[in-house]
């Protein structure tokens, strides 16, 4: 168990390092999907976001986040239409979440995420690098899936372990 926890903490430290390079959320309305343990949520709040809305499917995780002082998290399945509180987001962000969404559900996910974005806003996903053993989707697969929702992507960051992809409405 200790090695799994260490790997997870190491992974989240890497994600925060990547966020520092590719994301400037100060003054933005940010919707984070898949808040999990709240590492990214707390990072966002510390960066001066104008408004934060978190979507997390696990009721236990929502309660844990609230206990840790992370307000604005709603228990919600991202495969259902997103709550009104998410509308007009400047940034929708998910870290290590796409791999938890089945391939056949990704078009629905992208449709819901796209629906809450304002013009010129972004969906930013940080995932395991496509050649990493834990990765689920290649950039080509994501390109095919997002085009059906009138979005295109660009790679903001990549190394041997992680890939940060920005999606924008076309």
C-alpha cells in the first residue's frame, strides 16, 4: 500500500509541476472534473481563481474535499448534463481522469464539457503519456473523438510520462 500511495503522490506532484507550466487560472471561472483527493482543487484555489466549481462522482470524495476546506464541489456524473453552476467556464480542467471514462462514453463527455465553455475558453486535460502502460487514449483517438464535438486539440506539454492537451471549440 505504501508504494501505491507513494506512486500516486509522486504522480500528483508531477501533475502540479505541469500545471505550473501550462495553466494560469488567476481570475478565471474554473470547472474541475474528477476532483478526487483535491490536489488540483487546492492548487487552483491557491492560484486566485475567480470562481471554482468541482465535479466529482464519488460522494465520499466530495465529503473528504469539504472536510479539507475545498468548497464548491458537487457530486455529479460528468456523463450527465453538467449543472448550471458550470456554465460560462473560462477553463474546464481534468487531471488523470479521461482514463476513467469508457471510450464509447467520451463523445458524450466532450459534448457536456464543450457545452459549458465560453468562446475562446479551453478544456485542459493532463493524462498519462500515450506510450505509458497506464494510458488509454492516443492523441489520434482523442482527435477523432473531439472533432465530433467541433473541438480541436493541441499538445501543451509532453514528456516521457505525461501529456497535457488543450481542447478548444472550433
